[in-house]
C-alpha cells in the first residue's frame, strides 16, 4: 500500500512538473510572439522613419533647388533681357492680326522638309526665311512654337517683342540670359546635379558674350532633345550697337556659335530653327555651308502676296487655310526612338 502511494505521489508530481513546463512554454511562446510583433512594429516604424526622412530630404532639396533657380533667374532678367512669354505672345498677336487680312502659310514642299528635319534624331540647323512677305518667318515661328508646346516638347526661343520698338535695345548677352533663364525653367537640376553644377557664382563672374555662350551651352547639355528658335532680326538689332566698349559682335558670330554647338552635339537631338527675312543680306555666311540644304520658305512668294489683295482669291485661300494648322501640327512630331 505504501509503495502504491509513493508511486501515485511521484506520478502526480511528474504531471505537475509537466503542466508547469507546458505553462512556461506557452508563456514563452506568447512572449516570443509579442517580441516578434514588437520587432515587426519597430522595423515598420524604422522603415517609415527612413521614408519620412528621405521625403523631407527630397522636399528640402527641391525647395533649395527652386530657391537657387529663382535667385539665378531674377539675377538674369535685367532690363536688356527679353521676356520669353511676352515675346511669344507678341508674335502670336501680330500673326493673328495679319492673318485676318492675309492668310499666309508655308508651301507644301516646306512642310515635307519640316517633317524630315523634326523627325531626324541628330542635331541640325534649319533656315526658315520669307521670300515675299517680310513677317512670314515670325508667323512661322508662332505656328511652330504653338505646335511644339502643344506636344510638350522642350523648346527655347529668342523672338522680338513690343519692347524692341522702344528706346531700350536688346543686347546679345541679354538674349543669351533670356535663353539661359528658359533652360533653367526646363531643367532646374542643372544647379544641383552633375560633377560641377551651375551656380550663382558662374553668372556673377561672367564677363563678355563668349562666356555667356559657354554658360548657355552648359545649361542645355542635360536636355537630350531640345528645339531652339532664333530670330535673326532680333540678333541684328542687338548687334547694331557694341556690346561693350572693348567688344564688337556681329550676326555672323552668333550663327557660327550655333553651328559650332550643333557640331559638338551631333547625335544629341538639338534642333535649331533660324528665322530670317534675307539671310544672305544679314550675314556674309554661305547658307548652303551652314544649313546643309535644310532650308524652307515661310511664304509662297510675292506673287501670292499680290494675289491676296483680290477678295476672291483671299476668300478661296482662307477656306483652304482652315485645316492648315492641323497639317502643320502633325508635321511637328518627334519619331519614336
């Protein structure tokens, strides 16, 4: 009897130990789950903290970059610096006013050349000049810029505005500052990224037209595809007076710089349209050599201009002109790479 009692007590003790062990294991499992959950929460909080920190850093970087760009653009926009938005609005207004009485358009052959030039991915110059209507190249510029901007292609321009009719004449350095300001608006990263980003110091130490040219070229190097529209009439006006006492700059120099810039970016998609009334008169350069046969006329000649004075012909031309912008816009399309 005593032996049986001892066995029962031993069995009960063993079962109690096992139950206690199970309870401890259960508690340990529960603790382990809690610790695992806490670690997961901490890890998630750490990830959220890192993401938040990166977000704050990115936002600060963007704000700092925006401040840099605004400071530089304010520094650039001096009295002799054309306002790009104002100049385009002026050219649009003059085009619309002229077309109410003379609905001009470029020849069909010019559209074909334009399609070929725009779709070609390599860098190149295009000469767009009038052959009968002096203002037709500027009307073409307004049409071209409308089509390019409508498709969100990156583009810069140097066009005349109403202010050029006043006493204050534009300068070459002012025109370049305007182009640089436009480039900064297109690609603000040029002030913060790259091996040696552009800073306010570069602009404050800039002296002379050649250095402004160099900064402008530097500001557009990060743009893989870019259109640039330049009116030679504006360049002629700017070169009609000396830039500085020790510096004389001619239209030829400006065109040569554009050609050199194209040669340095042969495969990078820089497309420069040069607008002119009579290129051979305004420069001593050979148009064939500079533009390599890439030339278009922006009107249909003096005969068409004379015919426009006849109401019957003008009415017929207006009717045919209704679908012109759609055809023109479709010709300004970058081919898929």
